[in-house]
C-alpha cells in the first residue's frame, strides 16, 4: 500500500518549504516540492517542482501573471527531488 508523507519547513517567519510525496516499497510514485513566501498575512507559492500532469516539471509563479511551466528531463523520480538541491 502506498505511503504518503507531507510536511512544511519554516525557513523564516515569511518563507517556507512544503513537501509531499507518495511512495511504495521505497520508490517515489509522485511528489510536490514548493517554496512559498508570505505577503501580508497570506502565503503565496513562488516555485513548485512536481509530477502532476504526468511529467516532472517546474512551475514558476509570478504574482498576478501566468504560471511558467518547464519540463525537467529526469525519468527516475527517486533522483528527481534531489535536483532542486533539497533531498528526500
């Protein structure tokens, strides 16, 4: 049965790192790694690495603008989370 893990790491009072992944027998099935910043009293996503939409990619969010999506050429999801410099 797949296992899901989710947690948030506070970097500063206004910056945090959110991570969620599902794994089965030690293999990553899907994941989301997201950096968020607080403006006023609301949290906003800044950059997100995930496997939604059927492929590994980066979403770069800009306040009030469209999301910039860029595919990342890595098929092994056990390696993919480490590409951003923050390992599982």
